[in-house]
């Protein structure tokens, strides 16, 4: 199974709740991890080419979920498809 398919299958399983992929903390808007929905330290205004753990076509992941998918050891932290 491709990396993107693994991510998207996890995202789809959780997307039925309608929960937003962003959260406002101290007046700033941050992205949530598309897999676990925990807030990341990435502002939504950060360009994707400056983000760590971003998967184009899927969205922002946090470090834990990114590493659990075994991405960190085999490909760069920004994936373009």
C-alpha cells in the first residue's frame, strides 16, 4: 500500500466526525494532525514548503504520526506527489 493511501485511509476513518483540521490557540490558528487530530506547532499560514511532516495530498501530520508511518527514515519530511 502506498504511503499516501495509508494516510488517506486513516484520515477517512476519522473524517466523519466533521471536526476541523485547525485549532485556535492564543489567538493563532494552527493545523491539526490529519491522523490523530492533535494540534501541531504549525501555523496554518506557514507555506507547505517550509513545513515539517507535511504530506501533499493528505495534509499536516505531527511528528509522532509521521514516524509511525515509517516515513522519516525513507523519504524527506515534505512529500510531493
